[in-house]
C-alpha cells in the first residue's frame, strides 16, 4: 500500500508489533497539510496494518514527537492489549495517548500539564519521555508535574505511571 502516493513518501517510523498487526507513524496528504504541532512542518499520524491494503488504516489523527534531545521519540509502547504513545491535539497539547488498535479506541488518557498555555494550544506540553512497559499492566514514563496537578507546588520532571485510565494515570 502506498499511503502517500506520489514522490513525497509517507516516511514511516516507530514501527511496533501489535498482536498480529503493525502499528506505526506515517505521513499522508491530510497529515502533511493539516499539521497540529507546527504549521510549517509535515507530521506523521498513527496507522495500523495487517499487511494488506484493506487492512491498513490511519487510526489516530494526532502527531507524535519525532525528535527529542534526551529520550525516545516516535515510540509506541505495547502493554497488554493496548499501546501507549505521546500525541498532540490543540486542547491537550502534548499528552499521553492510548489505543486498542482502532480509530474509536485511540484517545488522550489524561492532560498531564493542564497549565494554561500561550499560542495555539489550550494547555502546556507535558514533556513526556521514556515510556516503558511494566509487566504488561502499565507504563511508566517521565513527565512534568505541575501545581495544577499536585494542588500545591510544581515539582518538575517526575516519574508517572498509567494503566490506561484517567484515575490510574498519576
């Protein structure tokens, strides 16, 4: 399947086994011309495939980080029957996302940094990094911990855990 027909190419990355399928980030015409993070840069959004044209579809209309100075980028971490990744949207900025491999099951888990942002995003970036699967039950990761979450003081970059639910992401 040619996800982005023509000479541009889809530039896939973050290839991750997900059961009998493959999950990855790739660019298509819509993701190139409707960027979320930076209006001047093409982005890659979440896809899944079973290796057939009919079984290949974009399941996330959200980009992920492609570069990072001190951690993994474009990383999809499978845990149990879910996969976690860093994604962006205008409401939640950079947040932890989850997918069950379907478009309907791909969503933001929790806005980790709900501090008001300036610019086009409603909230500040969470600076999520280093997603790691633990016992196929949850993921552990690093993210900013701010006063809006703790209720008292901002504590900076800290370890977080998520089981894929809002209440289990802390």
